[in-house]
């Protein structure tokens, strides 16, 4: 039996189903002794009966980190490096105190978490796998100390998992050994997804839907501007937005300023089942993902894949792994980032050509069934865990 430690700092939201599905599969495997280690007291314990440890890696001492950063800057030192060193030391101290179990393999969500853990795992002689997602190899690189630590992480980690070929290429260009990188797609369970037949759907008013966090990289404001143009051509169209986030107030303000109140409905964040029941009744899925000023990007944009499984054509942007998720001209349309006029044009075309929309929706479902098979994903990750453990035993 492999003793596996699953480490994360993130408090995963209801939309990040790929984490819940992976934890469920690993924790139910009779050949894996699974322990979930998170800095949040609110963990996945409520969802699954799993061994759980709560460890504040560093943020418990955030006030001290800020003071340390400022003191070093005043002394003419690199405050970023000083802060990073202190965070790593605090993480090592907390983990040594709280985690008494010795793991054969560690599985870590996000490279920024792995950087905090690598000294502890070195000390324990535990090989580890890092799953990168987006910000951890994009916007986080704005911090010089983080970039330097990432180079060390590339050497120490046994393997890296990327959800797209695009993310793999980014890792290679940053200096990671290509042989360490495994492209393993995010999995989506399609068993309980039942699309509404298009013969029924077209009896309803044309509708667009977006599902995801209201953040800069998903740019819901651009989507609203695109929808404003759609309404000028198709007044009966509606837009549904499922999700919450830091741009919520800006979204509400934009809806008011563009006079979209009668045509846009905000649902807030919803569990997967409730989201699906709303999603399937719509005509088109639209998401205007961009690379914002801080450099953050999507990892794979799983909501687009979920929409495709509901036979919705997707209109999105040429961004990160989305070009692998959506086949432009076959399962939907991709437009340049920030070009909301082009997005509006594609949405209008699909509404006016429902036969094309139906064909793209069906092609999208077939594509995602092959690309995002959850059984294939779980099998690949388990094999990687076994390979990492075998390497350690040698």
C-alpha cells in the first residue's frame, strides 16, 4: 500500500470538480493510504470520509511576513527573497510539528504550494508530484524570489502534471525538464449529463450562458459588452451568469450602465448539479478568457468542456489550453482576446443558424468525451504515483 499525502493551500470552489473527483478516486483506492493536508480547517472532510490534517503553512503569520518584507527593504535588501525564505521556514516548522505521518509519495496542487513544501519533503526524503494550473506558472512569476524558487522546484520534483499541451510548453520554456512533464487532461464525468434535444431547445428564446468565477482572466465585463451587441440584433436573447468573485460589483454596475437588467440573470455560485440543470437549457456557452495585466491565465477552462458535454457550441477566445478544448469552426468559435465585437458576431451567427449550432454542439460533446475521460485521467495519475513510489524505492 502506498502512503500518499495530498497537499494543497487552495480552498476549492464548487466549480473545481476535477479536484473533488480525483480525491474521491484516490481515497477510495484500496492500494492507497490517503491523507488530505490543507491549511484550511474547512476541507473536503465534509464531502468524503478521508484522513485530514489542517496545517497553516505560512499565512497564519502574514503580519510578520509583511513586517519582515518592509524591514529588509529599508535595509536595502531584497524584500521578496527575505519574505520567501521566511515563508518557507515557517512552512517547514509547521509541517514538521503537525505532520507526523511519513508519506511514500506527495501529490501537490499548485507550484506555489510545492515551493513551500519542498524543504520539508527533502527532509522527509519524500518524492513528490506537482500539478500546475495557471497562475502558478504565469502571474506568480512577477515575484523574482518565486521565479528563482521555481527553478529549484523543477530540479527537485519527480514529475509535473499539466492539463494541456500549452501548459507543458510554458513549463519547458521556463526551464523544466520535458521528461518530467506529463500532460493529463482534467476529467469530467458525463454519466449524469443529459443534454436537452435541440428540437426542444429551439422552442425557447435564444440564450447564452457563462459559468465560472468573476475574475480578471475570465473577463465577464467583455462578455457583457459582447452581449449588448447581440441584443441590438436579437432583442429576445438572454444571458445567464453562474458564479461569484471579486468582479461581482463591477459586473452589476456594467449591467446597469449597459441597460441589460431585463436580459441578464445572475445566479451566483452554485453546486455542479444545479449549474447543470440551468446550463443544459441554453443555446450557446460563451466565455471571454484573457491574459490580464498581471499575466494570469486559465489552465484548461473546464466549464467550456462541461458545456460541450451538454451539446452547447462554445464561443470563447484564443487563450491557453482553450484552443485544445474548443476546435475552432467545428465545436465552436474562438476569437482574439479582448475582441468582444468578434465574440458578438459569432454568437449572433449561431443564434441565426441553429442547425450549425446543433452540429457544433454534438461535435463538441464527442470531442470532450475523448479528451476529458475521467477514467483515463485517474488511471494516468495513479500510474504516475506508482512510478514515483517505485523510483523512490530504488
